C-alpha cells in the first residue's frame, strides 16, 4: 500500500511516511486526515494519503547527498546543454583540472556527446550555455516529493507543495 504525505500543523509538507504509521498517528489523534484514496481500511476508516499533525513541529535542515542519481533527478534526467535524455553523464561545469569542485553548484547533467564536445573547458570557453544554472536543492523533502510525483503516484499531494513542477 501507498505512502502518506505528512503535513505540519501549518499545512507545510513535513515528511513522507508509511500508511501504517499514518494510521497510528490518526488513531492516537496526533494527526487529522486531509486526503484519502477512498479505500476503506476497516469499519469506515479510509486509507489516508495526506494527513496533518495537530501540533506544529520544528524541522532541522537535512543535507542531500551529492550523488549521480540525485544530480540526474535534480536536472530532470535531461542534458543541461542540449536537452537530450540519453547517455547521460555528470559534467563538472568548471572542470576539475581548473579547480572546479564536487559541489551542487558545479555539477550538471550532460549527455556523452556534449560532455566530450565541452571537454576540458568551461561553458563559456566552449560556447555551450547551460539551460539551468546548477543549484543546491532547497530541501530534501521537496526532493523526495518530486520523485513521487514524477513517478505519477500520489498526484493528490501536488496541491500541498508550492512551486512544484
Ligand atoms: Zn547534450
């Protein structure tokens, strides 16, 4: 069964949890049901898809690991030079040989062809402008939610997430 989006008391998304944990929160009256998928768990208890905590909780910032998979996800699995979705690699915008770092702001998704064409140059030197300037993803939750939404599941979460494409 599916995952449940947990909203803070302020209606901001807080985390993603299992339906079991969500049901426990509802039964303990720590949360209220916001959306359900119409499936009945037992005796008129619909299975939740979005719940909201009754008490506001403070959220610590969580670092997102800089991995190939996460960079591809951030960039929508699209070459940031030509828009290709095939043969994707990770490109250092400022090449490592020129002091470019392993950092969110300096890595981008590039297809093999663009990566080879760009070679050991900056985008400016290679006259290959980036379609999007690489940035650090602003929250790990936002990141997780977009993965779910891009997978075509939990569409009903979308309205609780601001600025999500
Ligand atoms: Zn390309």
